[in-house]
């Protein structure tokens, strides 16, 4: 097992979009990165985990790409074991990996297959990954040999609270993840392990590319007080603040990253 005076951060879904933005922001802030995604192709340095690896290393930090499906228990165990072997522990966990429905269907037409897929990947995977990482973090707290207090972040969505008729299963999975964040915050507070929920709203990623025109029009018509799309960098900056302990007495809090999306307005 390798030990390090540099804190390490495990980010799921780090190969693109929000996860990539978080990985690069944490690397720039001085964290070594365990970058997880379901695909890891060493030959592809233009996009995916190995592009992220090159960017992280250019920032002077180490990056360990680990392929794995967080909805699979064996992959979760291997991911944690690999991270601990490489970096001696896990100081920050960011649950970011998630999927949208393959086809958007009205709630009266949503299929069990789509529901099961989203609940397994978006809720079950992060919940049981967090359960296992939390046990590792508790052991680290007891050992008192890590460079910082552990922190866990769930990157969910405003869909955890706001209804979307064509994405019922997505909203439900994010609501489940949101409650899991709250329960883990409650449970881990005795160890001073803070758990937070970041709620992105309309963020420019591959996942939202197919609905760009729709949201362009909605933003132009006043949907957001800050009238622009959010970026993965916006999420990354917030994640750095949480990881570095600037909200160390605020465990269990929900932080919306959405340009004022959730402000009640007349």
C-alpha cells in the first residue's frame, strides 16, 4: 500500500461532462485523482479517462484511471481496493456517475426496464459505493494519518425535487440519491465525515446536448435569473470548496448549482 501526504479524490463518471470538470478542478486544487468510468480506453487520449489523466498530470497531480460499473458490487470492491492500494486511502468521494433514460417517455408510458436501469445506476450504485467507502474513511479517521478529513459529495440534479413528466424514472432515482446523501450525513457525523449534495440544474454536457434548443429558448425566456447555461467548471469549483472543508460545519446541506433556478419568483 502506498501512502501520500497529498489527499486523493475518487470521482465516478469522470471521463466526461460534470465528472471531468470536477476531476480537473480538484486536481488544480492539489488532489490526486482516482478517475472512474464505465469505459477506459488507453488508446483514446482525445476523450474519456485517459484524456482526463493527461490533463490531471499536466496540472502536476497523479491520476489513476479505473474502469468499472458502479452498479456492480465486484466492480465497486475492485475500485476501492485499487484506490487504497495506489494512494493509501480515499479522502474525497464524489458520486457523479449517472445516466438519463434512453428514450424520454411520458410517465404513463415509462417502462419497468428503464426504471430498473436508472434506479440501479443512479441510486443503488452510489449508495452502496458510499457505504463501502465510508467504512474505509472511518478506518482512516481512526488511524489519523491522512492529509485531510474525509468528505463525501453526491452530485445529483434539481430533478431530485422538480417534476419532469417525460423523465419520471430519472427524477425518482435522483430523489433517492438525495435522501441517501442526507442519511449518510446523519450517520457519519459522529466521525466528522461531512456529506453534501450538489444539485446541478441546466449544465452543458453531452447528456444535455440533445435538448439544447429547448433550454436555449427557456433560458432566453427567463427560466434562470443568471441567464446562461451552467458548465462542468461551475460544479467543479463548488466541489473544491466542499472538499477543502470550507463548509465543515454544514454536513447534510444541499447546494444548488443552477443560476438561481430554485429561487421562488413571482
